[in-house]
């Protein structure tokens, strides 16, 4: 899956599925997964501290998630 396809999939599924989704690039391929604690941690480890990944909230709005914001998303998913 290309990164553009991953973004389109995540945006659509977040908007109509009413769950946040994340998108990151791993080994040259785009990945789109529902935002849960294990997937956010996998995205953080794949991108490292110097890069970023994207998160889509339930309105389909995309956000750039750098390390600090990713920690907030990770903590928020563990609270629920």
C-alpha cells in the first residue's frame, strides 16, 4: 500500500467508522491502523524521535504526530 492510499483509507475509516486511525511509513510502504496503544507504540518505534506519523480523528481531520504528541495519544488510549 502506498502512503497516499494509507492516508485515504485512514481518513475514510476514521470519519465513517467513528474511531481514530494512524498512518505511518514502514520499510517504504504505508500502514494504516486503528489507533490503539500497541499500534501507536509500533508507529512511534518505526518513525523514531526525529520523524513523525499522522493521526486522523473521528472527523477525518489529519494531525501530524511527533514524539511528544504521540505520547499524549498513547496515554489517552490507555485511559479508555
